[in-house]
C-alpha cells in the first residue's frame, strides 16, 4: 500500500465486477452480457468510423443523442410536451460513468436513499463522493416498499431506483414509478433502467413532466455493446445541462468515435434490437419453467437474468460445482441473498447446457 494514498483512497471498498475468466472457455452467464453479436448495421458503422480515428470525437455525441430521442419519440409515440430531443439526452462512457456524474452533480451534500438489495455500485459511489445514504429494505418477496419511497423523510435529498432491480429482476410498473416521482417532487429520483428492455416499462415518457426524474440507460445489455462502453441519461433539459457542466469539468470526450458510431446504429436498427430482446425474453421464460421443475424458487424477472434459489444444495456449493463444470453464474455472499444464484439469460443452447449441468449436480 503506497504511503501517498489519501485518507479517502484508503477508505474505499471498490466494486467487484463479475469475473472475465481466462483459464478456460465457460458458458458465461455471470455478467448479464447479451449472447447475440451486435447487429450488422452496428458492425458496419464501427468499421467505417475507424478512418477518422486521428480526430477527436464530437464531445457532445450529438449523433447518438439524436438517435436516442428519435427512437423514444417513435417507440413510445410521444406527443406534444412529452416529445424529447437531443437536449434531453446525455452520453457517458457506460452507464457506470453516467452514474458517476449523477452522484456529485445532484447528490453531493445530501443524503440519498436506495434499496438494501440493489446494484452494488451505488454504495461505492457514495463512498467515493462522500455522500451518506439510507438503505430501504426490500419487502420479504424482494419488492420495493412503496410506502417507504412515498414517505421518504425531509432528510433524504435523492432517491435511487433500479428498475427492473438487480440482482432480483423484479420491476416497478410505470404507474408505481410515477407515484414515487409525485411524492418526491423536491428530490431527484434516479431510475436506473439498465435492464428495462427485457419486459420493464421505461419512464422516458415522463421526463418533460417531472423535473425530478433522471433515467439512466446502457447499451451494454439489450444492445450488445458491453465492450464498447456507452450509457445515457435522459431527463428534462435543465437536469441534462447540470450533467454537462460536471462532465465538461472532468472529461469532455466521454464517448469515442467508435462508440458514437456503434451506439447511433444500435438505436437505429430497431428490428434487430426487437428480434434479439424477444429471443432473450422467450429463453428466459423457458429457463424459469425448467428451473422451477427442478425445485428452484425463481423471482419473477423482467431482466436478462433470473435470481433463483436452489433446493437440495446451498447456492454457494452449486455455484462452485457449476463453475467446475464450465458454467459461470454469479453468487453474492451477502445477507438475504446468499441462498440464490443470479443466472444471465444466454442463448437456448447455453441455457440447456446450464440446466443439464444443474440437473446432474443436483441429481434431478
Ligand atoms: C443496474 C446496473 N446499472 C448499471 C450498470 C452498468 O452498466 P454499463 O456501465 O456497462 O453501462 C450495470 C451493469 O451491470 C447494472 O447492472
């Protein structure tokens, strides 16, 4: 440990991403990546963007912001005041970076609230930016406790909702999100929609009605671009302007030329996006049935993963045995969830391999 580390650096307990193993080839169901390749349109866009790499990219990533606005105006049939444009959109280097901009921009100097079981990066950002937080326990069945969110005290200055939640997969309806927004007009509500395209309801249609709403999305899951690192915030123009001020005080070029080209094409190729997310949702439903037939307790999921409790063997042991058998899933050694595995939805073939291995290990 270097003696030059600041007190802050010494105090950090960093986020641990799911492993990207190099020892052998696994059926990789541990980091919620998409099993399908980026669309041909995306691959072509990346190839043609390489010719301009000597030039800095557009610091505002305008082409992506316009593509995202157009996608949502069409997909949600937004009308009148609900219509969004590029000034409602902010681009970051992955949604983790978007979150890293949101924390100091809106939460510094306040206390924020989020669920006890949710994306484990949130408390890490709180530590880095020295923002105190209050955990709101999920209910027994891992739902959000609506009363706690609508009755959040005056000492709470911001709220984080991961919707659908990770690692549970459970989703709030749009009406529930709106109820929480209504009850917290004086608090910024960050809705992390990393997994929303797998059956959840996006809150994007509400950004011009609620100046306290900030939606965060990623191209890493439903748009096959985890390796590219592009994420977005969608909010009213004043909120986006605040993010830009902080971004331009830190790193003007959050997205590179390849990322901008890829992300624009990913939002434009709606047919491929719909085809692949529909396949993943169908595979998820099949997988849930097969896991339940094996005695697993599976939380209803609107994400590209399921959170399942095995019967007949502790989750930690099943995790190790699956790993030995070449199947990589995610295990969290944390209170309330150490009896479950989070299993990413891959292709049908990958899920069949996982199910066959689990059957063999559990003797079912
Ligand atoms: C809930 C949630 N938010 C944000 C992210 C970050 O995604 P990325 O930085 O790849 O956009 C993840 C990644 O796993 C996630 O699960």
